[in-house]
C-alpha cells in the first residue's frame, strides 16, 4: 500500500508540474539551438538504469536543445516474482549530440543507481534476483554504475519524446548489458 501511495504521489507531482510549463520557445527558429529556458522531459522508462519500470525527469543545463543535461528518477520491480522486490533511484548526466533541426540525437551518459532490495518472502535469506551475476541480499542497499548509449527523438518545440538504447552495467567488478525504452513528453 505504501508503495502504491508513493508512486501515485510522485506521478501526481510530476503531472502538476508539467501543466505549469509552456512549450519551448525557440529564439532563432532557423538555427534551433537556443531556447527561452532549459528544455525538460518527463518520461516513463522500461529497463535502463532503473532496471524495471521508472518515472524520470531530464533537463538540459543550458538554454539549448542539445548538449549536457542531468536526469533522475524513481524505479521499482515489475512482474509477478513472489520472492524479490526492489526500488531504485537513478541519478545521472547525459549529453545529446546530433541533428538539432530534426530533433534526433545520439545520447550518451553516465548514471549512478541506488538499488534498495526488499523481499516479499520474509523466510528467504537470499532474494531471487541477481545483477551482473552477483546475488543480491534482501533488505540491503547497493549502488552500481550505468553507461547510456542510445537514440533520442526529442522535438525542439516540445511534444512526444522517445528514447531507446543499451546500458552497460558495472557492479562489484562484474559487467552486464541492459537495454532501455522510454516514452515521455518534452517541454
């Protein structure tokens, strides 16, 4: 119940914030590099640094539609596993490179994720989840590093946002390869 209430609260906060924003205004429509404020994105992701399902916020550092930015979110386990559950908090930086006029970018980034393991089965010593071939213990917090390499479609003047790619994971000396997809709104 607490998990559902937390997720609903986060979604409500994000939706309220997004209605208070206007679309991005380009200062020079021919060049489409500068905007009236830092471009922002709210998106729902599957996979990636949050591992499961996540709600995320992304923003550029400057008033440009490309370049350096940061992102953060909240993720949680999905599926019908009766032995393992987790929550994640991914925090990272990224850079958009590419075709500014068309709003299509190559995205690279680095994310540090906090992973909080829980368990729905209190009699289990180990959870049934492993990351990068490392068994995870219940009721324990871990951190791991993700690299982001992918494609992002993000219209310059706001609208539908799509991301997809791979994310190599570094965790306790082991590596793994993950993938991600996300859909959201750019404003």
